[in-house]
C-alpha cells in the first residue's frame, strides 16, 4: 500500500469526523487486495457480514425447529398446517427431498444466510436483524450455477433509493438443456415449500421463490440478491448534490440545507479525485439501507466510506 493511499485514508477520516448522514456517522473502508483478494460484490458482502456460509445440516436443524415457524403469519389463510410443529415436520421432509435431488442430479450444494442488522444492533452479534433469509445454490454437471431464494415482500426499485444511474449486476447467461431439466423437477418441489424469513424485523413465511443462474458462484449470488432487491449498484452521486436544489432558495430553510450539504463537499472531492471505478453499493431491502461508496486507488487497492440510511 502506497503513501498516497495511506494519506487518502487519513484525509477521509478527518473529513468524515463528526459528520452524520441521516443521523448515522460515516466510516472509512480499506480493501487491501493482498489480504482480502480482488474486490467483488460477493466478497464485500461476506467480509462485512451480510452473508455467511451455513452447513446443510445446520440449515435442516433450523427448518426442523418449530420455533422458526411459530410467528404472526402462521394462522393466515394460506397456511396448510394446523401447528408450527406440523409445518416444521413437513417442510423438513420437503427440503430433504429437494437436497436429495440436487445431490443426485448436480454438485456443490451450498447454503448461505443473508442478513441486514438494524441500525441500532450490536456490532458483535448483529442482533436484532432487519432482514434475514437463506439462499440455496448448486452447480449442474454442465457448469451452470443455479440459485434459489425466497421472494421477499419488498419489490426492487419501489423503495427510497433515488438514483439516476443504476448499474445492472445481472449478466445474460445461456443455461444448458440438462440444467433446465433439473430446474423443472425442482420447481415442482419448491412450489410446495415455504421459507422462514425475517423482513422489517418481523418473522413470517414466504412461499414464493426466485430462481437465478450464473457462470460462477460469485456471479450467481450477485444475480440472485439483485433479483430480490437485496443488493443494488449505482454510479457514484455526490453526497453534497441535493444541496444544489437549495442554492437559490432565499429563506432560513434554504440556508439550512445549503449549509447541511456543503459539509459533504470535502468527502466528495476526496473520493472523486483519488479513486476510479467509483460506485455506490446499496445493501438492504428498504427500511435500513447500508451504503458503501467505494473506488479503486492508484495502487489497485479499494477505499471508500460507508453509512446507513433508514426510515
């Protein structure tokens, strides 16, 4: 890491000190390639704790635990079971059947748990959680990566993020015939499975699901999480930019907002003048969004700032 990068980090720490965005502070992020590997969405999510690998047996233990099916949504009209224990018993069988077919017809079955902590959560435990759910991924013998996730209630693009230049994560991937045959068989099982999820801090059951594909594990997970609105990428927009709307407003309110957004000008300048491939990574469905504004340094490391925005 060069002296220029160290200086940039120091200057960002000074520029962000005492400044809040939507009542939350800024933190400076350093991504050293020689320690963390090349930067990617998947690695960012993993490094920052938004996704974690879950052993298949641990997932089945989770599904078998009736406490994970005992929630406010259980007595809804769509419920087909008389009790949480009956739901746990039946869904554990169905997930076991699902995994049996995947292990027979494909390879590399893996499960990840995605989560977003509340803004006031403990840094150590990340509890309570704003959102949490499991995703199931595997690789066909033809080399296609296939992923399954619950379709969350929040719809992508309906939330509070207003950006002009969204960058599409998903890449077109032509899935092979053998992989399609596997999917057709799995869909029959998935149509009768519910997922136990957390959204807006409340537990509920979600029967709908999303299928995605990719040519690598990392690209698949990025595609999958983009499809349900959990991860979105935008071109960088200056933190001070909203203040321009108040430049000609001659009132106390106008003066307040001009001064408020001018505080971010030094952060914008440091990011724009010292980084390339500068992007904003928005993580979270709606009520709490984690914003990571990150770019590449001259020595091929990655530096940026992050904060949260909430309802």
